[in-house]
């Protein structure tokens, strides 16, 4: 681990602990994923905090070709994984930083005694539950997405928590691409789509993540949740706003941003 990586990681960890915004990137921006994940791994070593899962995000063209992959990953801490109830869940974001909501399928890892999956069909064997949900993405650094995927990776993958909603019946697992999803903010529709627009879908995200963890020598744990990627888009929000994600035939989940 380089001194530079440790300094950047420490700056993000301290900002997240204090809730303070970062006006400028705290060092030289990483331009490759190896360096970016070194910073992320260093940040994890600085926390005394249990991991509850991982978020997976998309890397869009042309950066996917430049970086050699079309997805990225970041940790989700266990204390930031919440289960929906009758009242909207409340999530804190970084004032002066970046904040967004993303409607996603949440998949729970159940490791099996088999080789790691190389395709979505094999990845299904590694999952024992799927729920609908919302990822709350937030960073103390406002330009985290503007600066590109390597910077996103370097600050915890730009994650601030997951909301787990109703369970998706197992008979629907082969048909996730057919479930219409919509997102609203303050009651106004901001996006509609299905996972048919998401590369090779939620199970492809599982296969990607397990390989990513293997490369980083991180053993997958039963019970970890995988936030499998934004379905309707990344929708920016601010404190005081509310958002709801509806999954056709399954249910709706909602959050209040603080």
C-alpha cells in the first residue's frame, strides 16, 4: 500500500466519520482501477466496522474499454443495511457532497462448495434470497461521479447504505428482466426501466463481484447483500427529499433523505 493511497483513504474515512464535505480530491486522482481499489481496501483497514454487503455499479463507455471492465464495486457497512417497514426509512447523506438514490435488486450471498461463477446462470447458485430495494449513494466529495469511475471506487464506491424491501418470489428469479421498475422523487416520476437494459443483469453483477473479491483476496461471506446496479438511473437527491421505487408485481420501497 503506497503512502499516497493511505493518505487518500484516511481523508475519506475521516470525512465519513465526521460527516464533513471535501471540497477537493485529497491527493492525486487514481487513473486505474488497481490504484483505486488499493485506496478502497486501505480505507476498509482503517474502519472497525462490519461489512454487510457490496454495491455494484456500471462503468459506461468509453471508460469501460479504457479500464477493461464495465462494472465497479464498493463496500456497504452492516450498520447501513436497513429493512423496510411501514414508515419510510431515513438515510443520512453528506451535505455539500454527492447524494443519489438508485432502485435496485438486492441479492443475498449463500456461498456454495463450487467454483466461482463465470456467467449469470452459475451465479444464481450463489444466491439464496432476492429483495427489491434502494441504494443510497453518497460521498463527502461532490465531484465523485464527475471525476470518473476510478475516483468513485476510491471513496467506498460512493455508497451510504441499502434499503431492503419485500422478497422477490423465487419463481420470478428467471424473469427479473420482465419486471418494470419506476423511481420517483418527492412524488414526481424520474425514471422507468427494466434490468434488460443492465448489461447481463443482476446475476451478471453477482458473477462480477465474486471475481472482483477473488482478485482482492476477500472471501465472500454468507449473508452479504449485493446491490446489483441502478435500474432506472442514478437520481440525485438532497436532504429533506423523499424517494420511492416501485417494482411491478412485487412492491414499493421508500426513503427519506436527511
